[in-house]
C-alpha cells in the first residue's frame, strides 16, 4: 500500500479540469451551472484519475500473473461513489478546499449524486463492501454484475401506503464514474437447439442458439483505500443486435426467437425487487444466464490474453458465486471447455470443480432457487444436457457411498423429481464448487446440520464459514466524521485499514472526559438526523430521546411487526397506566417491501397509521414518536446509523443468516437489542453479555415450540399487555372511520398462525426494552456500553472477511502497487 502523499494533487490543474467538464462535457457556464452540474463536472474530473489507475492496474503484469478472484453477483448495492472515492484517494480535504475556491460546498455537491441502487439489501451491500476490502488490501479482483437501467424502485408513501417509482439512477447525463468498455463486449445466445457433429468419428455437441444479444460492459472504479490500485466493477448491459440468427433455425426456433425478441432488449432493464424470495420467471433466468455467460467469457479472455493454459484456470482464477443466482456459470464454463475448446469431460470437470466457490445466504425455503427443467431446456438446451450429465456422474458417487439408499439419491439429486421436474441450483453449486460457505458461525452450522447434512458427510471439508463484515471506510470514517476524529485523536489514523486497533479505545470506556466527547458526537449525529426528519417529513424530534432504529428490508422473518407490538404496548401503557414511566423514545423504521409482498406492505401501512396517530397525540407529546423514513437506501443509512442509540436485530432465531446492519450500528455505538441469530451471536461474543440486550427463543427453542404445535392464541390470551396492545389494531383508533382497516397484521399473528413467533417472543422483548430504558437513564453507564461496542467490534471489518476468504478458500496473494 502506498502512502497518500504519493498521489500528487495539483489543485489548479484539477480546478481547470472541473471547469473544462462543466463547459465542454455538460454545456454550462460557471454562471448558469447549478449544484448538479458542478457535481457532474467534479465527478468527471475525478474519474479521469481513477480510470487511468484502472487501466494501469488492468495492464500490470504482476496482476496478470497472479491469481485473481472474480466476484459474481446479480447485485452490487454500492451506494454513492464520490465521497467514498475521495476518502480512498486521500483527497477529501484537498477537494473540499479546491471546490470551495470555485464557490462550491463539497457536502452539498455530494448530495447531488443519486445512489446506484443496484441491489436489494444485505446481499448486494455485502458484495460492495467486499469489493472495497479487496481493493484496500490489494487482492486482485474483478467484480461482475449487471448494468440495470432501473435500480431498486424509489419508495414513497401515499396515505401510509408504499408507492413504487422507477429509479433511473444514471440520470439524463449519465453517471460520471462509469466508463464503457466496448472492446470487451460479448455476444450471448439463447434458445435454439443442440446439434451433433462428428469430428474424426467422435460426436461433438454444438449449441445453435435461436437468438443473440450483446453484452456491453461498463466499468465502475473500486478505489483501494490509500493505494493506487483500482479494480473494475464490470457491469453488463444487454443490447439488442440482429433480431435473431439467420444462419440456422427451424420454424420452432423462428417463432421462439420472435417471441423472445420482446424480452431481449429488456434483459437488464430492471433489477428484480425481491429480497430472499425467488419467483422462477423466465426473464430472471435470462438475466442470470446473460450475467454468467458474459462474465465467464471475460474471465477466459483475460486468462487467454495473459498467455495462460486452460488447465491452469484454477491456478489463476477463482470464481466466487454470491448466492445461487450465478450458478449457471458452472455448466456454461463446462460447455465452453468441452464444445468450444475441445477438452474432454474429465479435463473440463477437473478445471470447473476447482474454480468455483459458492456462498450460501439463506435457509429460507422460499429463497432457495429452483428452475423448471422445461424452462432451462427451452432457453438453454445444451446447458440442460450438461446438468443431466453432472447429475448422472454425481448420483453414481452417491450410490457408491450409500449403496441401495434411494432416499439419499432422491434428496441429493440436482433434479427434483415430481410432476414438474425442477433443477435445484444450490445442489448444483455444492456439487460443482470446491468450497461452500455460510455467512456467520451459527448460519454455517445450520447449513451443515439442516440444509446439507449429506453433502457434509460426502465432502467433509467443503462446507465452511466466513462471517460477514462491513467496510469501516464507508461505515465509520466517511459516515461518522465526528466519531472518526475522536478515535483518531486517541489511537492514531491507521484504524480504517486495521479495525482491530479499535480495541485500544476500550481503555477510555470509563474516562469521564472521553464519555462526554463520545456522547456529544452521538448527540450531534442525532441532531443531523432530526434536522433531516424535520426538513423532509415535518416531524419535530427531541434529541434527548432514545433513538431506537430498525432499518432493513421489510420481511416477516425480520419482524418489524414485533417492533410494532412493542410500540403499541408503550402507547397503551402511556394512555392507560398512570404509574408507567419511560424515557422519551423515537422509533425509526426504514424499509422497502417487495412490490408483490402483500403482508409486508400491510405492515408498512400499519406502522405509518400508528405513527400518524401517536405523533399527533398531545397527551403522548415528547414521550413517543414513530418515524418511518421513506426510500431506505445506502445514503440514508449513512445518516441514520451514526445517530442510532438502539439497534433492532430481532429476527426469529435461525432465520437471519448474518445481518450486516447489526455490525454497522454496533460500530457506530448503538446498543443491540437482538435475538440469538446470525452474527448477533458473534457480536455478543465480542462485546460481552453486559453490553448487548439478548432476548427471545434460541434456535432449539424455536424448533421445540414449532414441533409441539405452536398456538399464538395461548400467548394472546395469557398476556394482558399483549392482548391490549394487539386489540388496538381492531377498532378505528389509528384509522378513524375505518374500523378493522389494520386487521391484516392482527390476523396474520393469530388466525395466520404467527409463523415467525412474534407472540412467543413478545414478553421477553418488552423486558429487554425495559432494561435498556433503565440503562439509558444512567447516561454514564450508557456511554460506557456504547464506547465498548465501538471498541470491540473490529472483527466485523469486511477486511477480515476477505482475509478469511483469501486464506481459507481463494488461496491468493496481494499485489501491492
Ligand atoms: C446494510 C444494509 C442492509 C442490510 O441490513 P440488514 O439489517 O443486515 O438486513 C440493507 N440495505 C442497506 C441500504 C444497507 O446499507
């Protein structure tokens, strides 16, 4: 890693560059330019530098001759790049000054950038943190994703209901940080048929696609923290070429291709807005194959151009699959090696099975991908043949390991039998990968115990754990400059690249002066959020109140409705129990619901309606406010997280694979209230039981309760506070004149069977909140705990996650530039 000072920054030259782009690229004069034009011109001027470094990194022979990781993900939730890149380039202060001299305020200009929201939530954000950490530590990396025209929808509320609008994230002028790489474009086929051709008497299979599209790559620069290394995040855009191949088609293909044309130009139009839920739509499979095929070809192009042999692919390349979404890359590489590069099956399998590694992100059955065999057959006929052959050979192995055990074969088969035969993508991944990992210790154990126990017997070293992490550059240094300065003042400025150093802060946890400074920073961050809420939502907030935060996708398993029950219980007590007292509290939510997820949208509506009533009830006054911030996205998280006192991580035990929001908030000094789920378990291990509030059933308790026949009515009828809180949803308390309008949530928790056990965990949840409330009234004790949270979560840097991948899975070396 090179020190910052090696970047020679010429202020006058930079200012001239900005002015040049303002006029030559964006056709504005300094007099007519608005903040948006200045932001674009500044972005372009900065991107000139990162593009040069990108090219130099790409052409560095040491990198060509080193092993690289290719990170394949359908989602990269990168957030705004400008501010973060300035931090990585070590130019934040210089650019602030340079722009000020041009009459521009940098903070305002940064607000002009629209988030590239090319992902749904945690999975996409993880991919972005991983790219940052690979670049920071200079492990050779190429990220491969899709260049969606529309990212995740924009969310607004209309009378409390979620409304979705398209997110044209590039704006009319285009995104200043991206650069087109037409020289690396690829042609990708779909549909068609497979022909047998004979070469020297040997049968060869040849796929003749019925239509082709073009994959056009756009590179976004991933700038290494304080280094000259810039890796590409290569995003493929689908463009239509000739309507279809005229070279060879039969009538069936012709009509197929004509029909498909309607979709072909649309393949990368829009990001599917489902989080942890797969729907099996044709266009989604087309996106997946388009992404995999373009990426695999680009990897082979780089490999060939570096002069390496095919057999050496595993020596120079590893391909990490972020969930099963890019699984089709496995049969695609097999197809190319066998059909186009003339390798034998055995040679091709030897390569493939040592190249791919797979990260599992979920145990939720509705999120485990299966694709109908007939759809794959139609869309990718040659790939279906290859999947059959992989399965055939794999089942032979199963039979020799467990002779006569038909049940084992049925369970492990890549093809799920039934009326509609389905391809199980996770099984294909485990069979085709040299390593499979879960994303937190608990999750990885459940992957072994519940999801893939037989695979674990068959391949005892394949299943591993890599606990997730977050980049401390974006999630502390950039988003919380106040706390960052305080930390640097105490322990120096090396912590953003060595987060374990934060433990040196622990010695100040009882230092009264430090506590004061720490809490003053928190207060200022709360004020910044309160100002945002006042300005954008017209709600006035008391910054002495507990800022209680739940920000994540809206999902039943994440249990925003359990949080709602707690709010209802506080409201009920404030209204009905004169002896009840509590510290003032603001409960924040931010969450998007998948547009087709009806109950999730009802939960949003219910919270909004409850908020409206509570926030305007003079008898409640400052005691309780509920704020549902619209359009949750990375740039919003950057404002909310530094202001959080309480971090809500309350999923049903066993359902949240890891979580990363939990890590971001603990790092910024929020105390977690959470279940023994995902990475909460490891956060507790790090910060100590005294500094976290754990409640609720654990995994075995959840299993036992479900097995014994869980009846939510038992809890409802036995717990007076619970019943009174829930019954508030029955009348028209929150929807005047419309009684019963909030019944959907109520019904899901009772007649609906409460599948995520909100009622079973309610009493324990309320008790944990009461303990936190009591602690908050002792501000010194609270400061002590908050400081220890910041100090003791260094483990959750994504730099550590990436080192785990590098040491235990990828086995590659850093190349320092
Ligand atoms: C971190 C992050 C997430 C993931 O949050 P979880 O609480 O782990 O589900 C989702 N969306 C955004 C914008 C994030 O920054």
